[in-house]
């Protein structure tokens, strides 16, 4: 009787082994498909990050260009103020000399 049980267990093991292997293989295929989907999502996210980085880079470059333009305009304003000061000083001297001449 013990031998028959051992034989039955061996036969069941032989019959159930492929079923377990098939089940494990299906689970592995499912996990691979899930990993593939996640990798695709990750790739899409990375592409979006690269695009956003390019936009941010363009914005930084635009800000730098605007800052340069503003700096140049400030320099021109300072030069104009200096010229106005020189003209005002010359006018003041001319007015003083006119007042002394009268």
C-alpha cells in the first residue's frame, strides 16, 4: 500500500509539474508585460521632462537676453542723464555770466 501511495504521488508530481510550470510561466509573462508598460511610461515621462527642460532653457535664454537689453537701456539712460547734467551745468554757468554781465 505504501508503494502504491508513493507511485501515486510520483505520478501526481509528474502530472502536476507541467501545470505548475505553465502557471509560473504565465505569471512571468504577466510580470514582463507589466514591466514593459512601466518602462514605456517611464520613457514617456522622460521625454516630457526633456521637452519641459528645453522650454525652461529657452525661457532662461530669453530672460538673459532681456536682462542684457535692460542693462544696455540703463547704460543709455545714465549717459543721457550725464548729458542733461552737463547741459544744465553749462546753462547755469551761462545764466550766471549773463547775470554778471547785466
